[in-house]
C-alpha cells in the first residue's frame, strides 16, 4: 500500500468516527495539536520511529501521553496508529482528515505561498476574492518560500494560480521565443 493510500485509509476511518459523534472540528483540533507536539520535539519523534524501542513500549507511552489530554476517539486513534507502526504517516493522515472535513463542510483549502509573510489585509483580499470566485468558504494556510523572487502562488483545492515574478518572467521568455524575427532585421 502506498503512502497516499495508507494515510487516506486511516483518515477516512477517523472521519467516519468523528462524523458519527458529531465531533469533526474538535477531533481535527486535538489531532492537530498532538501531531504538532509529536513532530516538533525531535526526541519524541525519534522515540516513536526508532526500531530499537520495543513496539509494546511505544504503545504504552502513546497511551500515557494522550490519556486525559484528548478525547477517547483521538486517544484511541493515536494508540492504534502507534500499534500498527504508522506513526510516520500521522502528518499525512491529518492533512487527509482536513481535506475530508473540508469536503463535508463544502469548504475549500486555500494555500498562499509567498516570499515574505503577507499583510493581514492582503490575505483577507485574496481570501475574499477566491471565496467569491469559487462560491464557497475557504480555509487559509500561509507558507513562505525563500526561492520565490516576489509575488505569490495560490493553491485552491487542485488549482494553482501562479502570480510569482518567476512565472511572469518565464511567460515573457516564452512569448519572446515564440516571436518570429524577420530575416534581415539585424542588418
């Protein structure tokens, strides 16, 4: 089973449980918080990924670490993921879960990538424009990419709107290459 399929299977199962208990958003928040904790601390991440640590010890540690800090659904889910040795896929599971929640809520995912952090007003303008164009609510995440010369890229679901300087320069280059230069123009 590929990485993509593994994360989708687990995310779909969690989505169904959360839907049954009417806890889509709270489950997402809890899972997001735990994934941030697990992956922000290198020693925790290495512990759960280490082949040297006994798998049953990992499960006990996972149970203790989430007990009382998360709902029963999320606590059991984290324990299951560790027991099945799928800890590495937690970030992807979270992303697939978010996508599923967005789909159920008729919401789109809007990712804005820019060289520098955009102002709140710029993000609000982009969000409002995209929301009205697609006719749905959007969930916004911002990222910075130091490789961009300037401008920004917007990913909305499966669409890309590339308003970066690099894309504009590439378009200009392509347009110039397509122009036919008449014979004798440089004489």
